[in-house]
């Protein structure tokens, strides 16, 4: 399993893509909760 290309070619893109994916997940969850509370008030 050659891991040299993925680990040594673009370390900055990998370190930047993980927080971006996490941020998108958090924003998606916040939007889902907001829509749930707006359209389905308890």
C-alpha cells in the first residue's frame, strides 16, 4: 500500500479538508435543528 503520495504530496490539503468536512457537518446539523424547531415547535 503506497502511502507516500497521499501523505507527502499534499499534507496541507488533507489538513484543510478535514476541518472543512467537519464544519459542513456541523452547519448541516445546525440547519436541521433550526428547521426542526422552526417548523415543529414544541
